[in-house]
């Protein structure tokens, strides 16, 4: 199993790194594909628990959230229709989805549990695509250093989030296995320890400090960036474990051999991207 996990990671990591460095269609397609696959897994988990969200509206909302994020002013690379690009999409679409989904539920043959199904129809896209969308403003921040982008090993904010979150996860895993004594959240994820979480957050802060050596930024501020990403990683991991436990499943899916589903690998990154964005907006 461990060898299979390494093999999957060996294939997936270069693809993610390439997408994080890109500023065109590869980046956009990677966001969209990840959002739709993650939404599909979230729908699958909900159905394992007996819920019946309306798939079509859930997928549509996830698509529109990502479309809106990557086509925000200043983000467009190729504008096919300038009129469409200038029109807000998310707000009107959300209104239509609310109206249409409620109308569908009104005529459902078995209305039992319809309110919960309607809530899941709207909330699952906001969990997956709504958090994943933060990679878009991170990629197009104006403070990205052109010199670093031209270096042999270029760095963008999305790539830094990936590296920091991965470092946090790896450090937390090995520290938890060797030092873990105190359970972090025994009712949600019994295997996670306080010691592992602390080690992961400290490792993430070290990544931020090391990055500060490459750019003209206060190392304390970049340590704070690592802290924000590390905390996001820990909380994001627990959040997905909570959802899986509520739905009675072990993995979110089966698309990544040895790892489970997309959400099993992206859970930390969903929260990390959001926490990194808000930290950078407030501090840098």
C-alpha cells in the first residue's frame, strides 16, 4: 500500500506543480477538474448516508464558482466573449439554482428529508469549489516576484501553499507516529495527535521562513504565512474526516490508488488556500 501511495504521488505531484506554476488554461482546467471531481465525491459520500441532493444543480454551482473566480477582473488570459466576461455570473446563477432546486423538490414523489437534501445541494459546492477558488486570486496576486518566476525553480503563491501544506502533512504524519500521545480529536479522527499537529504547523512555519530568504519580506511575516497554512491544513484535514464520519465512509472516493479520493488529498489544501489568501490580504 505504501508503495502504491508513493507511485500515485510520483505521478500526481508534477501535474499539480505544473498547474500551480501556469497562468493560463492549464491552471484553470486543473481548478475546474478538481472542483468537479471533488464535488462528485462529496455527492457520493452524501448518498452513502442516505441523502439525495440534486446532482445537476450541485455540479452547476461548482462550475460557476470556479468560472467566476478565474474570470474575475484582471485574471482573464483569453477573452472569448467580452460581454460575457464582464457580466457577473455567480450571483444570478445562484439565484436561479435556488429557485429551480426548490421547484424540483416541490414535486418530488417522496418529500421526506427534502430540506436537508436542498441544503446539501447548495452547501457541498461551497465546501469544495468555494474553498478551492482561493487558488485563483493567489495565483494572480500583483506581488508575485517576476524574478522568482524566471528562476530555474520558479515559485508562485499557489505552489508555496502546496509545498507548505504538504510539508505540514508529512511532518504531522511522522511526528504523530513517533511522538503522538495526546489525541487531537478522538471522536473525529482518533489517529491524529496533538504532537503531530504541532510538529506539522512548526514545519509549515519553517517553510515560510525559508521562502523569506528568497524574497524581500520580513521572515516573521512569512512565518505567519506558514502558521496560517499549517493551521488551515490541520483544520481542513479534520473537517473532511468529520464529513466522512458523518456519512459513514472511510475514503471520499477511489480515483487515486492508495490515497482514496481527490478530497482525501485536497482536504488540507482547501482550507490552506483560504487561510493563505486571507493572511496575505491582511498582512502583505
